């Protein structure tokens, strides 16, 4: 449980930072900070965060 919460909180922080950076660069590829992203980043860690951005990028195509 402790690992899950650590990965989830760090994942949400990473998503927030990436969203801010992409907005600064003028790229509209923002993953929402919600329960689904919390559970995905908590379960899968960094690959889960990459998965969220990958799914969003595929949706744009």
C-alpha cells in the first residue's frame, strides 16, 4: 500500500509538471488529474504515466 501511494503521488506530480511544460511550449496534450490517472500511475508507476500520454497522443491522430 505504501509503494502504491508513493508511486501514485509521484506520478500525479509528474503529470502536473509535464502538463505545465507542454502548456508552456504551446502543445495541447494534457492528461487530466483524476482518479483514473491516479490509479494508473499508482499501479504501473512511470510506465503508467507514459501510457496515459501515449493513449492521449493516439487519440489526437
